[in-house]
């Protein structure tokens, strides 16, 4: 398992466009990934629940990857 935290810098937070980019990037890997905000945990392969987290500028999230290429997946999602 790989994990990293990230503070959202985009003034609009996570909306459809950045969420779509992240979900599309995840499809390049075999590993599963979740995003954690407070008590909420959402599978990053599902765009609507991810958008529904209402992640705003300044929010701190945790991204966790797990699987055969988890390290590479985490690095790609960080970028």
C-alpha cells in the first residue's frame, strides 16, 4: 500500500474536469486507489462519488493505492 496527502490548490477545488483527468490516469494501472477526506472514503475509479465529495480549495485529502503497480500509480496520481 502506498499513501500520500495533498492539499487542494485549485480555486475551484475538485470538479468534473480534474476528477475526469484523475480517473482516466488511474485506468492506466492495475492497482486500486481511494481518496479519503475526513471520514469519507471513495473509490477513485468512480467519478461521480469522487465529485460528490465536494473537495474545495484548501482541503487536505489522502490518496491510497494498493495493487501490483501501487508505487507507480501513486507517483502518477501525485503528478
